[in-house]
C-alpha cells in the first residue's frame, strides 16, 4: 500500500487497502465527524465523501465507510469509488452486495488490468465463497422475508413458476437465517443454516390467508331438558356382585360335600380293617408289640386323612355360608341409583381368612 505524498499545487491520492481512490484537485479531507445532520450530508461533494470513507475504512468502521462510498458513487459514479464500496461491503460482512459491486466494477472501461485481475481472481471469489443460495418454494400470493427484511433486487437472482406456486432463488451470506412467508396476518417461518456455495431448498407452501371471522349474532338459546340418568350400570354391577358371591357359595358347598364323602369313605375303610384284625373293633392292638407294623401305619394314615377331610368339609361349609349370606345382603342392601337411602348400610366383607359385615351409618 502506497502512502500519498503531500506536494503543493498537485492532486492528492488516498490509499485504502488494495486500491488508491483518486481525489480531484482542491478537495479537502473531511473533519472525521459522523454526527453531521442530513442537510449537511446532502451538500457534501463526492470527493469529500470518498475521503471520509477512506478514513473510516482505515479506522475499521466498515459499515460507516460503505455508507460514505455509496453516497459518493451515487453523486459521481467513478469506478474507483465503486471498488472502495465493494471492499467495504466485504469487510462489513455483506458478501452478496460485495460480489454484486465487484462484478459491476469488472465491467468498467479503462481500469488498470492489475486491479481487474486482482478483483477477478481474489476478491470476487472470496465474496462468492461466503454466499449461499436459498431456493424458496412458496405460493404465488405470499411475500417472502429473510431475517425480517423484504427481499432486495440484489438478493433475488431468479423467480420461476413451479406447479401451483413459485420458486424464488435468493442469495444470502453464509450463516443462520430465518426465512418467512407472509400473507395478511398469516405467517410461516423456517430457520436455515447455510454454508458458503451451498444451495438449500426451503418449502413455505402452507401459508393460508386468514379466514374471515363470522359475524356474531345473538339469539335465544333453549336449555335442553334434563335427561334421566342411566341406571343400567349400577344395577348391572349389583347383579354381577350378588351372582358372583352366590356362585362362590355353591362352589364351596360342593367342596364341602366332596370332602365329607371322602372322609366318610376313609373312616369306613379304617373300621373294616380294624374289624378284620381285632373283632372287638378297637385299636388296642396297635399299642402292643404290633404297633410298628405296616398295617398299623396304614391305619393311622387313613385315620389322619379322614380327619383332614372332615376339617376341610366343615371349612367349606362355613365359607359357603358366609358367601351365601354376603350374596343375600348385597342384593338386599345395595344402594339404589335413583335415590340414596339415609340411615345404616350393611356391607359384606369377605377375605381368605375371615368373613363378616361392616355397618356404615351416620352418627
């Protein structure tokens, strides 16, 4: 980078990055203040704005520098100012705008071939490496926004019809973006993360216009008549519970009969065996020397088995009685669904070891 030498009565050049911005003779550098009002900014000449832009660029204030170069180029579209603007765009992280300005600069006539070659081989590819392309699929009537801002002509490269909608090709800088499609008050947004030179499809076809709200009308509302409650559920539960308890009682009674018959048969067999050995029908023979014989052992086993069967028979009869009583009480005292009877309520309680009733009443 070459420094401009101050020489009397000659034009001055101001260097910035790769380039030298040519300043007309007699132009003076701006004071550097960025707080001038709008009227004074409009009155500034292009050379003054270029000098200010170069100073801001050297101070790494690239956003303010590109603003100054942009104003200067609109006043006097010189290729050097355009190159200044493109480089400021690149430094301000605006690669889409930078690439557009670099391409426009390459079309400028009579520019030094060294500058054109540097832009063509270095700076334009650098800007393009930071650009991604979004293929946004939308319906034809919606408006497309990227990061909350409407699309600018620089960003849109093409727009084509696709089925019932359209596809808009948009250039953005590499990074995270929020792409939105709006129609009236309806909006659909999709976040994307784009890399340099990447092409990403974004589908936003589900935006539908807000349906018109129906007009409210006030009219008398009739209250439907109260329907009687369906009592079939509780009554069915009452019937099933009583039937189940009754069935359990019958099953236990059957078991009691079976155990009783078995016990009676075993007792008869034991008595017949005793009569064959001891006509008196006693078991005294098993208390003498023959007490350890196989016959006495068998007699004792049959006797013990008869006792167990008698005990099981009695227990089965008792359980059958409890379940039968519970079935009767359930059928009699089950609360009615149509009305709740005040007073005491008797509830059967049956478990594996016990059975009984619980009296539920108010005190």
